[in-house]
């Protein structure tokens, strides 16, 4: 067997190897099924449909059309593709430093902020036009429970400081107002770890 015959013999195998991985442009997302499926434009105007897009448990994204897709094809079969990664360099934030992570959308770069950024020094930064969680009610940094205590105290301090227990079997009448008022109670509980 000469070299040209050998090349002809292994050509189907080499073609499958070359077709195992590929880059493409996202054209369409089908998000209504249990597994997200996408349509891409690959090679020279090759449209590939029903590519499964597996995502990590607990994280779900709906990528924008025009994103880049890196695809694996089982056995080099172009009819059975799996999207390995979807990347969109149009909106990727470039201001992170080594070790940081961010959850972001395309609105991060368009509006000057829409992301959750886990920064160095155990700092969590949230940027958005409207906060669902009011930072004045619950703080994510420092003493979270102190902020929560302030929220609860502002609503219940009067009720707590004036409450009495009636129908007490020892003695007659009620217990009277508490001997430790709410503001003093806060000082005592602040010393308990995690409160």
C-alpha cells in the first residue's frame, strides 16, 4: 500500500476528527424545553439546529443572538452537537482583578451597572438601577444581624416595652412591663456570636 492509498483509507477518520469541535455564531435559542436548544451558523453558512446546551446546576442563562458558541460533535456527527461554552465578548466586563467573579448581563455595559461582583477582600458589590433588597434594611457587609435588629426594633420596640402578661397564676393581675427594655436587650444579644 502506498501513501496516497493510505491517506484515502483514513480520510473518513481524519474528517471526523476535524469535525469533533467547532466554533459557531448563535442564531436562535429555544428555551421552553427541559434542555435549552440552540441554532447556530457554523463553517461557511452551515446552519445546525437542535444543539443541546447543558448548563451547570443552579445557574441558568439565556444568551443573546450573535454570541460565539464552542460546540462538540459526538463522533464527529454534525447532527449531534452539544454546546460546550457560549461566550459574548461584546459585554464581558474587563475590570475584574485576579480571583474575582461577577454575574452580569448585557445591561452592565449599556447602563453603567447591572451585576453582582464578588470582589477581593470579601466584598460583594451589587450594581443595578433598582434594588429588590434595600441595602438600608439588610446589609451584606459588616454586621448583617445588627441591620436586621434595627429593622425589627423600629417596628416592635414600643409594643415590646409596653407589653404585659395577664392571667398569671402566681399572684394576681398582670406581670407588669418588662424589666429589661428593648434597647438594653439589644446590647445583651449583640454579644452573642452571630446575632
